[in-house]
């Protein structure tokens, strides 16, 4: 019989942040990348760092391109198995966000060995393995180190046809935007840390963050789907702004249509928001226009860091029914049309 995991250990107490809320603030990251010396880019590198896309893509031949990505972070929940599942789902999502099919993963494991029992660390790894099994890929290796804070994630590789790569820079005026998952993971995590999240809220959080974005690999083959990304640590506004900057267009969002996880608005109104939300706004708020009626709560929800968030799809209106049907068939019942792409300067405008 397996030894039960010590439930008195709070994984989140070992780290200063959790999930994709751990990301370096967008303004600071942009400054760091500007200081990069750069390197001659081979023609086979179809996607690099130029538009802050979700993964690198390297053309192997006329039929195959390799997708490579990595993602890791500190615990967002205390249950080790759930933490492993969330981290793995989040990492694999970047392959789906490029329109690809994952083929293999490597584990990145950094743990305070003298403070966390071996069985707790084992449960984290088992959670990651379970998600990889659901994605149909092996964990073929990895790397481990002794660390001050617990960190877990994956390097993930995938394949896609070179002509079907979905960049975050190819949105077109006239497109509509579809969001695949509801927002609010950062809000729920903030409430969890303060012991203010009930069982239903926790289940909703886990369900949302462990749902693989499998529609991405099917969206890549759909005519009329132009751009694709996933919403993670920079919040909906940040990742929408990346679409706008990459394509040099204006994107209009309708706040009333943005789906939210149950309880999220009420918790945000009670002040359960993350510090990352304010850092996100400070990093890119100058390029966002909020209409009258969009208050501090709405701003917090739009900048809320999403861990393992949903796909954001820019597609021709003629493809919309097919995109929504695909999401519904794959169990993404909250997928919704949240905005449109128009001509104009690279910025995001939010309507009530």
C-alpha cells in the first residue's frame, strides 16, 4: 500500500509566488530582451522571440517543423499531485498554441530536498506524468537540482506542418476573437492563500488549470483560423496586446462577453487579486484604452495572471461556427466570442 502524503505540508508556503503569477513583469522582461545581443537567425527558424510567441518553431523538412518550449513555476496549490498536473498542462499548452501536436517532454525538477519529503516530491512528478499520459506523450528524461523553492515544469516538443504553424502575429482586420477558457485563476489562487476559497471554488480552479488545450492541434488545419496564442501570466489584456502588436492592429474586447470562472467576480470585489495583476497593468497599461464603466474590478480581472489559461483564437467570421463547435465538442463549454480585430494602431480597447 502506498504511504499517504503528509497533508500538513503547504507547498505554497515554500515559495514567494505561484503559477504563472511568478512571471517577470512584462515591462521588465521587455527591457531584459532589448539588452540581448541577438544571433543570426537561420532561415529554418520559423518562429523565434521576435513577437513573444508561445514556442520556437524550426523547419525540419517540407512536411514537418519542430516546436520547442519550456515552462516551469513554483506551487500555485498545496496538493502536490494537483501542482504537478497544473504545471504539466500549462507547459504542454504552448505546443497546442502553435497549432502543433506534442510528442515528448522532459521534466524540470528543483526541490528543497531537506525540507520536502520524498513522497511529496514523488506526487508532484506523478501528477505531471498523468497529464503527459493524457496528452499521449512520454516524459523521456529531465533534470533535477536541490533548490530553495519547489519548482516543477516541462520542456515539451511537438510537430506541426510548416504551412500550418499558428503564430500570434497573424490576426487580420475583420477577424473575431474567441477565448477557450474562462478567466480567474489568479483570483482563485489569491483566495486560496487566504483560506477564503471553498471546495467548489477549488474544484473549478483545478478543472480549469488541468484541462489540456487539445483543440489547438485541430485549429491549425481549419481554414480561416489566422492567429493563435494562450492566455497565461500576462493576463487576457497582455496576451491580446501581443496579438495586436504582432499584427499591427487594434483589438476591441467586450467585457460583458468575457467568460469568468464561478465566484471569481465576487472574490475580486472582495479584494482577492494578485500582485502580478498590478505589475501587468504597469507594464502595458499605456497601450490599453478602458471605456467608461470599466472599473478597478474589471481591470483586475483583465490583467489577472492565468496559469494554464485558455486558447485565444483570431479567425475569420466565416470560420466562427466551426471554431466554436470544435471547442464545444472537446468539452470547452465556456468558449466565447470576446472581441474583434480592426485597423488601427497596435493597442487594445475594452468596451463595457
